[in-house]
């Protein structure tokens, strides 16, 4: 039995009751009698070598959990080799910094019992480590050894998070930053394009727990809403546009006059060219024209999303020897943009991601049917062993909101997936209309 547990060929299941303690002694007896001790096995370093559990060996410990709150953080570690004592100086092999170990503790429930040393095979806790995070290795600087790190599944469920009371955005960011120290399975990012703080995790249950922790530990109540999708816009045909900015108010006026040809470009970023002959627009005003266009492409004409794959060629214009200025030509370029882009057959591009979902064979029909509802394009499927199949498909990101919850429901929690951004492509006309309507509603709000 002990060898089966060690090899991973047998998986024990124990029954117990947390309320009465029934079954606790049987569990502890089984751990003592059947589970392999650290002396019976060895851990693996990042190069595939062994870290032998030798009390007289080089000190090596891995931090496998971090507890963090408003008062500080506690690093819980397992000593893999040697022994760890208070006042030691160990090197964090990830950062190269030296951490001074202060008081070390054995943890028993909510009690922390101070210890003089923690030997290999045992676990302990230490506070106030400056730069050490979950998964980091602390090792003797004379013989650095890095344990194999902890691999976490990437977040697959995202929502927008905002405070119930306006003005508490900083408290949310600070609270999530502290919680991220103890839980590396979620992430959060402030999306400047959609103007949302996006929280990503393994599913809705994890994010609900995080919201509860924000309220209990940091005193901020939050609301969750669907995360917006970052779309793009582009044009499909060539047009010529005229922009003239003329303003006279007392003294010196403002005058800028440009003619610009807009056409689809090869590069995602703006491609600015000039074909001005005869000095109709002085060369020193070219940067102002480009600056005006770069400011304009941040907001498309259909739904306000950034315009990409645009080539703009300044081919004519005029100027005034006194009233012309950089600001005047910048404004003229923006007027040409507003005049020409609506005539250039603009369309909305939606982000497409590559989905790889692994499921048991008997759920294949449900998954394929669901993908067709999400406008997915299957790319193929591969056997993943033990009655599992991995289906690959390209799916619009717009249709993937809540997929983690839906997949859990369809496969009884037995399916999992990864989803990564692939490219932008033109959205169907019906979808474009919905996107434009949603953008107008957001603008009104």
C-alpha cells in the first residue's frame, strides 16, 4: 500500500466529520503508516536533478503558500534539505536577493509556536520576507539549489470589477495586490482601452471568494459585470479628403489646409506618407499633420474603437505665411479624418481566440453543438488519452464570456480549456450592428 501511494498507483480516500472530529485519528494513523516520508523519496530541482532529504545537507526550502492581510504577510515553507534556523541568511534563487530569516514558527491551527529550527521534511512559517513569493526557493548562498516551481493553470474566466461606492478604486487595487501575494491563480489588469479593471480567475466561485475577502479584510464592497471586448475598426477602400481649419479672432489667426488620401494599409499602426509638390504645405508642418491623425485614429467613426491598418498620404494643401501654425495643421488633419473615413467603407474587427478544450469522449456532441452556437470554427481534435479528447477551434472572444461556467455545466466539471488571442477579423454585419448599439448605450451612460 505504501509503495502504491508513493508511485501514484493508489489514491486513498478517507471519510471524516469536521464538526465532531470523527475519522481524524484514522486519517493520521494512515498518514503515519502508509504515506511515504521525505526520507523515502527526493524532490526535484529545476534542472531535473534530485534534492535529497539530508538533515546535514545544504539548506533548501520552498515557499508553497503565502498568507497576506493588511498587517503583513506570512510565508509558509517546506524544508527540502538541511535545516532552517532563525537568523539565517538565505538567497532567493529567483531574484538573487538575500533574505534574513527572523523568527520561525510551527503552525498549529491559528496558533504559531516559535521554533528554533525546522529540519528537512517538515514545514514552518516565517514573516517579513521582503521579495519572496509563493513558489520561490530559499537556499544557502554557498551552494545554490532551486527546487522545481509550482505550475498554476492560467486564468480562464474574466469579469470587470468596480466599487459600489465611487472613489474606492485605489482600495480595490491595493486589496487585490495583497491578495495576489497569497493566491497566484488569479490576475487583475487595468484595461485602459475599455476603461475597466478586469479580474481573471479559474471561475465564478473563486472570484466570489475574492470579493468576500475584499469586503472582510479591506472594507471595500464591489460589483462584478461582464468584461468589455476590445474591438478595432478599419477601412476597406481608398478615399481622398479635404480638411481646412480657419479661425480669425482679432490678432493673429489660425490657418491650415490639407488634402489627404486614406487607404487600407499593410501595418496595424498608422502609415503616414507625403507626396507634396511645390511647397504647398511646408515640410515643418508634416509632423503636425501626422500628430493630428495619430490622435484621431484612437477613436473610430463607427463605435469609437481604435482605427488600424490605415495608410494616410498627404498630397496637397495650402498655408498662410502669417496665420499657419502647427496646431492649425493638426486641426486640419483631424477635420480631413472626420470627412474621409466615413466614406471609406469602415468596418468593425472583432478579436478571435484559439480555444483548446479537453473533455471526455461522451461529451463531444454537446461541445461541438455549443461551439457552433458561439460562431466557432473547429480546427481539429486530438486524443488526450484515457478517454479524453482535445478539440481545437477559433472562437470570437465576444462569445466566450462565461464559457468556464458553461463548460463546467456541460461536462459535470470534467472539462478544462485554454483560450489565447489569435488575431482580429471582420465581424459579421449583424454583430457589427450590436456592437455599435452597445457603444452608443455606453456613451449615453
